[in-house]
C-alpha cells in the first residue's frame, strides 16, 4: 500500500500526543485510560506495519520539517526511514503493545498509573524517534527522551530501595553516555557544518577529529546497548523494574544498538574502506573491536546468569549474552564486509535482534506472571508451579528453547546463521558461540527446575493461573516465536535481507537527501 | 508438479523416518547386547545372551508405569517420548552405509550437534520433574556433563568445517560434503595428521560422556545416587529411556564413522563390485555396521571396563581444561598445517 | 523451499518437524503397548529415598543456588574474578566506560 | 593561544566531571559531575558557533556586521533544557535513595551487585 509521507512523523507524534492526553483521560475513568493507551499503541503499530509494507516494496521514505529546499542556511530536521529503521520500529511496536496490554492486569493494584502510562507512551515516542530520525542532534534528543522516561519507569516502585538505586544508576550511565554522544555530534558539526546523517556521510573525511567522534559514538551507544564490561547497569535496571517495563527496556536497548549500526554503517559508511593504521582498513579495525567486546559479552553474560538466584536478574544476564550474539554477527559482518560469509553474519546479527527481543520479552513476561501469582522473585524460594500454572509453564518452555537456540524455534535460525559464518572469520568465535548457547540452555533449565518443578510446596498450594489477558499476550508472543521458527526463510527474505541491504547500501540512504549521492 | 514433488518429499520423509526408527532401535539393542557380552568376557564373566536387551525392553513393557506424587505428570510422561523421537530424527540426516542420507539437504552438522542435546535435555528435565532429590542431583550432574563435553565437541566440528572451507568446499557443514571429502585426504603435512588424530581421540573420549557411560556416568551413578535421574522412572517410560540410550549409541558411533572413516567397501576395485548393485549396497552396509561396532568397542566397552567413575567436578575439569586445551592444540595444528609446510617449502 | 541457506550449511524446519512428528507418533504407538496402570494411593508413589523418611516438601526441593555445584566448583577461579568485577558501585560503572573509551581511543588514534 | 582557552576549558570541565563521577563518593557530587560534563559539552557547542567580533544572530533588529551561527545556540538551548530535566530526576532519586538507605555514600548504595 502506498502511504503518504506524513505517516512518518505521525508514527512518532501519535504516542507523544497520547502521552499528554493520558492524564486527562485518566481523570475520567481508569478503565477508559487503559483502553485509550492500548488503542493509541495499536493504531501506531498498525501504522508502522502499513509503513513497513510500503517501505519494503518502494524503498526509503523521507519527511522534512522546515526548509524544503537546500538553500543556505538550512534550518530543518529530517526523518528518513529505510528498511533497517522500520525493522526496529516493528520490534518496538510489538513489544510496547505487548507490555501495555499485559499491564492491564499486572499493574492493576498500583497507584499512579496515569504517570506510568504517560511515561510508556513517551518512551515509545522516544524509541521510534531514535530509529526514524535522519539528524544527529535529533537522535540525541530522542535518546535523552528515552533515557529519562526509562529511568522514571525503572524507579516506578519507589517504595523499594533497589528500584530507586537501579534508576539512579541507569540515569547516571545514560546521561554520561548521551553527553558523549552530544560531544561527538558537536565535533562533527564543527567540522562539516551539518547535522544531517546523510549530508555528513557524503562529506566525511575520516580526519583525526572524526576518529574521536566515531569512538565516542560507538562506545557511548554500545554502553547504552549493554555490552560487557559496560553492562552492569543492565541487570540492575532490568531486574528491578516491573516486568512490563523490562520488556520495553529491551526494545529501548535495541534502539541504542540501532544507533551503533547507523553510525558505523551509514554515517561512516564512506570511510569504512579507507585505510586506517598498520595497513588495516577501518571496517576491519572497528569490526574486530566489536567482535572482541561481543565475545566477552557472551561469555560474561552466560557465566554470570548461571549463578543468579533472582529470576529477572538472571534473564537480564541472559539478555546481555544475547546482545553479545547480535554484536558478534554484526561485528563479523563488518569485518568481512563485502564477502559472502560476512553478509550471512550480518543477516544473522540483524535477524537475532528480532529473535532476542521476542524471546527475552516472553521470558520477562513469564517472570512477571510468576511474580504476579506468588509475589516472589527469588528462585530459591519458588517451586512446583507447573501444577498450578500449566499455560505459563508451556510458554516458559517455548521461551527457554527459543532463547537457548534449540531447533525448531527462532533462536536457532539466527544462531545457525551466526555460527556458520563467523567460523570463517576465526573458528574460535563460532566455538565460543556454540558453547555459550548451550550454557544458556543450562541457565534456563535451572530456572525451569527451581520455579516450575519439584514437589508441591504447601505455601503455593492455592496459587492460581494468571488472568486471561496476561496469558493472551504471552500466547501471542509465543505464537510469533514458533512462526518465525518454522518459517525463518520467509522472515529473512522479506524483512531481514532488506534491512541488511539498507545498512550495506548506505549510498542509497545518502542519495535520498544529497543530490547525486556519492 | 510442485505439489507432486512436495508430496513425494513428504512421503520420503515419513517412510524414511519409520525406516530409520526400526533400524536404530533394532541395531541399538543388538549393539547393547554385544557390548554387555564383551565386557562380561573381559571381566571373566559369562554375561547375558546377546538378545538380553530385547528381553529387558519386553519386560519393562509389562511392568507398572509409576508416576510418583512429587512428579509433574504431564512433563514426566512427555519427555521420554520427545527424547527418543529427537534421537531417531538425527538418523534421517546421517548416511547409513553407502546410502546417502534420507534428507541430505534438510540439515547439517550444527543441527545434529543441537539435536544431540535433546536426549540429554529430556533426561535432565525428566529427572527434575520427578521430584526426587536423587533424580535432581543426577539431572544437574547430567547438565554439567553436557556443558562440559560440548566444548571439545564444538571444537572438533568447527575445526573440520574450517579445514574444508580452506580446501575451497561449499556447504562445509553438510554431511554429503564431509563424506565426499574424507578428512584424511585433505592433509598437507604431518602436523595436520597429528591434529586430526588428536581430534579423533577427543571425540572417542567425548562419546562415553554423551552416552553417560563409565567413567562419565556420574548422573546415573547407581552406587551413590541410586540410578540418579532415572530413579523414579519405571515401566514403559523407563523402556523409552532405555531405547533412547540404545539409539543414541548407534547415532554417536555413526557420527564418528561419518566424520573420520567415511570410506566405503564398494569403491575398492579389489572386490570388483559394480557400483549401484545390490551386492555393493549390502557390502557397504555390512562394512558400515562393522565400523560402528568397532567404534562402540573402543569408545564404550573398553573405556567402560578399564576406568572407574569420576566425580562431577572432575568431569567438568577434565573436559574443560585438559581435553579442551588438547583439542585447541589439534585445531591449531590443523590451522598451521598448510602454512608451516609452505614456510618450510615442503608443500 | 523453507530452507535457510547459510552458504556453509542449511536448515529446513519443516522437514524436521515432519520427521519428529512421525517419530513421535511411532513411539507413542509403541509405548501404548506397555502397561499404563499403577497402584495410586499406595507406598508406590512415594519418592525413593533408600528407605529414609521423607522430609517436609520445602526441604525436598533442591534450591536454585545449589544447582550446578559441580560446574561452579570447577570454575571457581573464573567466578572469583567475575564477582569481584561486579561491584554494584555506580562509580565503577562509569570507570569501565572510561576505560573502554580510553582503550578504543588509543587503538583508533594511534 | 587566546583562542584555545575555551577549548581547554571544555576539556577541563569534561575531565573534572568524569573525575567526580569516578572518584567522588557522595551521590550529590556524582550529580555535580554529570552537570560539569554537560556544561563542558554546552560550552563546546557555543564556541563552535562563535565568530570573531560577532553579534547575536537576531535578524529583525540587527545593527549589521558579522553574526554568530544560530544553530549551535539552538542546540545548546535544547541541551540545557534536557539537562535540567535529567538533573531534576537525578536529584529526586537521590532524595529517595537517602530515604531508603539512610546514606549518600555511593559505596554503600549497592544492594544490587553480582
């Protein structure tokens, strides 16, 4: 379907407007507010899907705020949406919609829910803005909106010390990270007098200052994406936030990962094949750095997850390892840019973004369901719940097998792409990846045992299955996981491959804005 | 036309699965009987008759199938089935004798590596779900063993694939490629030979752990935790696990044969067999069964009789430190094989 | 159709799904030949504890932290380092950021 | 040399801010560290837009002459506004932490570790 150009700002504007309307609607009725938020986000998701079908068939779409023509001085902000952006937007919309629907029953007993929903909508606007924007400063602004909203949501349960602590840690880390992003943006602006990604990309020289800007951008955004050893805030905040927020945070984290991709592949796309030092070209240089961090992330993530006893912290460490897999695929793809296996690795990394978001999201929802039913988060005190909560158990099994990458679920499809390409870069990478995938299985089997199996504990005798709305959300995500698992080729050809093309073919992104391209 | 082809493929899968299921179960039990007989002779006993495993299964089928009160019935009953089904599904990807695999383009070595996890996972989850402390201790030991031996196993598979990539092959993880290019033919120098020999040795040591046989049988350990993860299983559920073990033995031995000894008798000009004739197929299958038998003899029977059980932390240590280092040495040898030869100007 | 091709291998979920379904069906039929009843509400269904009396249910459940003892013990060295690394101190979080930034800057700029 | 002084100030502000974040124990001082980094970055943006002997870029009542670049100033304004929000949030969280932990020592506010 052919969507008009103004759909793009609309996708960001609808949640933003909804955010400011929520407190007003909340005055009328609590139920009405819940319905309102769900409708706003469902509408938004629908728009994203329509936009996706359009962009995947016709190509990049842009929308200009301000000056339409290129006469000096250019005062304008640009939204530029390509297949990669829309890929991330689809993931964010699904997760946020799931979180909001799940919140209906899950957060029912909390007060201050108008603020809660307002913040979720703001966070959504921030995330979608991050992935849609074509302007570096605008990216920083959306990054900050996302951070502030996430921080407030992490610390939503202010009556618990840990939540507040996690919120404080998160805001310190993200404020520092975001300020370094701004510093890098200023460095680029100072040299080229441009803020637009496409314009910058067409003129970038890879000077000394550009190198510094690149390092600042990659490290700051990688920290916000949760790469070891800058991951420590991630288990803290994922673990202490309400479960619904944890899954929104997953997609916020992935939006930062998108930032890394955009910076490396598009902003510096022109400079990637220039020679850096020691006769090594830039893409190999950065690629190996990312691969090294990714391998450390995978190892540290799984080994730390193995000794956790808090359910949500455990999943969070699992998520760190999964982020490592994405960066492994992407880093290998960057290092071997232009080769066939490099392309497979890049596909695997991008495909894994989607799979990880769904798998980890489902596990967080299961953790939320258990917390809802038992008010207990420590795995040491749980047990025997498979008798009382049959459906939740079934969804957990799907999540467990998917996150550990067991066939025939979606995790396997993306991991096999990563294994069977990275080994050509270096065999050790694939070995570590396979091994840690099995460790991840062990980690979640431990959860399976301690939460769901064992004798019927007397204190959990009367535990009931969670309400239907929560089961429905988990069921839908589980169905998507199984579908992607059974038809991975369909998803790869239709969504992942265009996204990877969009990253590698940065000149198309540039030529949409700068006449003539490169 | 497409529908016809699709339905033909589906029929092929269905019939093939039935075929390999029967093959796997029959020969698995047979090899189990032979294994018991030989180990009895080595210990100076007479031992049971070779068809004893068949009788065991038959007996288990008429025994009561008890579900203990601490167990979770649906998981407890489901996992033995899934474990056996997954083990049988591995066989459709493996070449048997001179026949090519039933589904040669449906899956590769990485898939087999993952499918091999399923039976162990079934044991682990079955053990956990039975709710007995003995079973739980056994299950966690099985899980630790699994992680432990997966490290050297991954190194072996990746090294083989890497070597084949260097030789310029495509689809290096596909079993048809591996069978088509036997690794011993790809060696450029002695270093490579040593490397592959080390990997073969490691794979032989990994096998008993994969099959939870002595000395890596800490998960079952009859003498200390009373059968471990199987302690609560009885009747037909136990029979399922018994069959899984039997089929898995054939699978593991077949994998070693495929990776390291994929040669066939029918190609020997000495025998003068027409390729494609029934005689050639028969010769290949008999030769294949013989190879599987030899592998089982070395990696299961001999090791089992000769060595005592290790503690669980010793198992993890053995696999992660000495064996992993050794297999990494093998990998490095293979990686340097051609390189060193070039440097020395020998190639 | 339905096959993911990686260039080094392939994976077809549908074939595997059919195969495992057939195998499952076959085994299910085989299994149904076995005896399925047992004596409920007797001593049979109690856990086997080598004749020891059964503890209360809470104690019968092995705790999450005690699971994988064998694994964590054999990797004690690694875990000591990792535990020391995760201090939970906000300043250390920023310190790690500065360290990685410095390392990357050094490599990149040199 | 004189033209480099602002850049030195930027470097100094950022580094002092990082120093405060890493080595200071009081949570309030951590917040001050973030504020210092932010001021440094803002100052940097402003310097970028400055031209010698330029006037404020207000077109309507311009007396004529060289104007500084307006874009960095707009960016700085946005950045300051965001900074205010972040710092307000941080300080409110510090208040909550003090309520729960009874201390502002960053080394004692670590129930979440490992």
